[in-house]
C-alpha cells in the first residue's frame, strides 16, 4: 500500500510540475509577442472569457487577436507589459483533465517605473492532448 501511495504522490508531483511549466511557458509566449504559439496553448476551440475584452475569444483566430491586442496596447503606451501567474492551485484532476485556479498580475514597465495594472483571478479547465496541457475554457475575473 505504501508503494502505491508513494507512486501516486510522485505522479501528482510530476503532473503539478508540468502544469506549472505550462503556465510559465504560456506567459512567456504572450509577453514576447508569439501570438500563434500562445494561441496554440488552447484547444482548437478553446475559450477565453475576460472582462478586459468586450467579447469572449473562441478558437485560434480569436485567441491570436487577444494576444495581438495585448501587444498593441503595450506598444501604444510605450510600455513593456508582463503576465505574472502565481498562487497556482490544481483543484481537481481526472484522466487527462484538470481544473486550476490562479492569480494573474499584469505589470507595465515604462522608462521610469513598473506598476501593477491589474490583478485577476483565473479559473482554467485544462485538457492533456498530444503530450501537452492545453486550455479548454478560461474565465478571468477582476479581483474585488
């Protein structure tokens, strides 16, 4: 029995590590302007719901558009903007599926300072597909 529990714990640790890497990769992709690569971290018909944008982004083209809009807004403000994902909490896992909650900080750096633009709560439904975790459904909510 102890071996089964140990194996389970090791599997969970490996899965958690993969999910943390997923979020690190995803934020680097959007922040570096790799729009199509960022969109590919979602399933083909993945959904992104955020109060920052007027409509949900559903599917690759709309997701690329969200990433481009983020980059264009930063450029227009003459800032470097970053996504910082923290407090990643893997709430539920089933075979190839999981629910994750985390906190997102969006920062803006100009020539004279860095400030936090907004903090958001994110809830993701992830699916494991072809060796990678991908977002099926993301909800972004403003923190009170």
